[in-house]
C-alpha cells in the first residue's frame, strides 16, 4: 500500500515538473510574442511617422506647385500685357511714322513757299511751327527768328518763337548737365533758377559753389552781390560787388549797384561818384531792368 502511494506521488511530482516546464515554455513563448508585438508596435509608430512626413512633404510640394501655378498665371498675364503694349507701340509707331510723313510733306510745301516769297513772315512762322511739331527746336528757332525779323510785333510769331527758344534752352542745359554735372556753369544755372523763383538764399548758396569752382570768372560775384542785396544782406553784397570790380574793372552793373548801396546807407558822395562813372560807361543803364 505504501509502495503504491509512493509510486503515485512520484508520478504526480513528475507530472508537476512537466507542467512547470510546459508553463515555463508558455511563459517564454508569451515573452517572445510580447516582444514581437512591441516590435510591430514600434514599427507601426515609425511607419506612422514616415507617413506623416510623406504627407507633410506632399502638402509642401502641393503648395510649391500652387505657387508655381500662380507665378505661371502671373507671368502669362504679364506676357499678355506685354504683347498688348507691343501691339500698341507698333500702332503708335505706325501713327508716328504717318504723322512724320505728313509733317515732312507739309514742311517741303512751306519751304517752297519761303523760297518763292522770302519776305513772307507767315510762311516762315509756319515753317517754324512744323519744325516744332517735328521736335526740331533749333531749326524752328532759326525759322521763327526770320519770321520775327519780318514781323517783329506779330504775337503769334513771338509766341512760337518763345516756345522754340525755350526748348533750345532746356535741351542745351540738359546736355550741359549730362556732359559735366560738376561744372561751375551748372551751379550758375541752378543759381539763376533759384533767383528767378525768388529763392535768394538758395541762389546765394549756388553762386558760392560756382565761385569755388571758378573764383575769377567775370560776372559771378556781381550776380552773387545782387542776391545778397535781395536777401537783405547789404554788407555781403558790397563785398561781392567790390570783388567783381577787382576781377573785371569794366563791369558797369557792379559799379552802378555799389552806388545804389551807397545811397541806401546815406553815403551821397560815394553814390554820386559810382553811379556817374557807371552812366558814363553806359548812359542807358539807369532804366535797365538789370539795375533794379
């Protein structure tokens, strides 16, 4: 009986060990399966991140393509406008060419008139008007000068002649500025423009710059003195006029204006001496606009 019980217990013990071993194998299998699932989960996260990056890249690429499409549409619109402008320019050039042809024909007809009747002021005037329309102000000025010599009081002639000479002046100054922007002449022109606009302090500054570039140029100190006087600076004006007479003793305007300054400061004797000397040189000076 005891022997049988022992055998039974040994079998139970052996079965227990077998079950333990089976459970241990199952536990190891479960651990392996858990690791496999953890690996799959990690792979899933990586794949998710990869897909998010691909999606982000795709979105950026889509935005880039939208930008290119927008740029392409804008460029297409610009090209359309450019083509329209070119077509308009071609039409304008054709129109200008036609106008130039007509102007040349009209000019030839008027020239025949001036050749046949050289003392016809109206013909000379129309020759100048046509030349102005053709943007030839120098030629127009010559034609209108001829018309003015034949009809000096004709207001139409004088009007067109003034226009022509104004354009010649503007073109000349433009070429001067381009040829030598640092020339004293440029400063002189700027000073005269400021003086005409009654910007006397600006005119003084420009005349002073011109004098720095051409310190002994006749006329500059006299013009500077006039601006000093206009600006209410009589002492500076007197110094400028005296310097002018040192450079050019025959400058009548500087001498006369010194006399006027002497009158203004109640120096009658000096005023009389200077003004009489100026009038001996140029009797009509008293009524000259330059002396005002």
